[in-house]
C-alpha cells in the first residue's frame, strides 16, 4: 500500500508546543505514520497571521529548521524528498518520504529571491495564500470582490514552474484560482480541499474548478476537516468516501488524492481520528466497487504522478 498525504500542519503544532514527532498528543506522530503505512507526507510550514508583519519569513525559517532536525533525528524512518524519483527511492528503502510545503505566501515577503532560497532549503510546494489577501493573491475569506493574482503573484507562478515546484490552490478565492490556472504551464494541486456540491463551504471547490483542474492533470487532496465534509454534524469516514466518489464522478479517477489537514483541524471524522487510521479508506473504497488500480491512484499514486511530473 502506498499512501501519499498532501497536507498536515504537524510542524506548527510541534513548533509551538516544543514536542517531538514521538509525542502522541496530536493527529500525527512517528509511530502512527509508520503503523498507518503513510509512504509520503507533505509537512506544511504554516505561519500564524500574528507573525505576518515583518516576521513571516523568520518564523517560516524556524519551522524549516524543525523539519530538517526532525528528519535527521529519525533518519532510520524518514527521508527528505525533493523530487518524484526520491519518493520512489525512499519507498523502496521502507522510509517515509517527507516533502516540505509553505502554507501562505507571506513567507516570501514579496521577493522572488526568497522563493528561490526556500526552494534551496527544500520547499517544493507553496500554498499561495492562507485565508486572506497577500502580495501574491487573495484567500477565500476575502470573498471574490478583492481580485485575483497580483503581478508579483504571476511572477511567483512562473518562477515556481521554472524551478519545479507544486503550486497549491487550496485556500484561494475564485478569481485567484482562475488566474493561476490561466497562467501556469504545469498542473497544479489543491492539497487539502473538498467538493462544494457536497458541503457548501468557501474552502471547497466548485464542479467547474474540479473539472478544470482534472483537465490539466491536477490533483485534489480530500480534506478530513469535519466542517469541510458536513455542515451540521460531525463527519464520519463515509463522508470522506462520498467526497472521493463525487470527485471521481466530476473529474475522473486521475484527479483525486488525500490531504488530511491533520494537526490543522479541530474536529476529525469519526473513524479517522489520526494518521494511523488513514489506511481504512483503502478497504472502504473497495467496498464501493472501485478497482484495486483506482483505489491505489486515490490513496497515493495520483499525487506521486503529479510530483514526478512537476518536481522531476
Ligand atoms: Zn490550510
């Protein structure tokens, strides 16, 4: 079984609590990653908005240091993945491939040079915004009236395409989303977003957005946040499965993956309380009549495909 989870916020939990990856107080820890057969894990550097004024890069660099220290501390089990092929190699060695993402372009502090330096430090995914407007684009909380990509945002997309980095459209408002799709020369990902048709939340994608991403070879990671799965009750495993089945219906089997958002969400679905349980989706998807091949795509091979295509 190959499982690729495109988004967790574990670095910011560890950074603020001072805990290590061995502590079992959140949704993600070393034993659970291993027992849960997670093969590739994207760790997001999420900078809290209180640090946006002049401290975003500083704070981001502290979390990048934590990422590298964690990999070094547990190098028997973890390895850095800076390319699609290195994910394959680590999987063959039985180690978990760890990818580094930045969630929120505030960390770039308006400079392409910082983007290139983040790449040099191992960052391979940038979620362009969190919920608000920044120098790159507008987040979904701003609504659709405050516009899309800035001219600096266009430069960022071009440079990310050039460097071989995954552009992540989760959290964007709709004008920004469509601007990104217009100018990117590579497929993009929505690392942790669901279908709005099943749960009407601004963080979720419309059918038109899902289709457009699928057509360009992009992949959408289904988010386990209860509020993005169900409006009025705590979600359960079935709600995650329903999202996956719906995304397949609208966009096809190539566009669906997993992006749990563990350690970044307050309420998890019943039956998916932490990352040791993600593998239960495998059997649940087979029960819905999906073939082995399709289930493997959803569990990890779609994200592996787009990682190989974009990261090399
Ligand atoms: Zn997020």
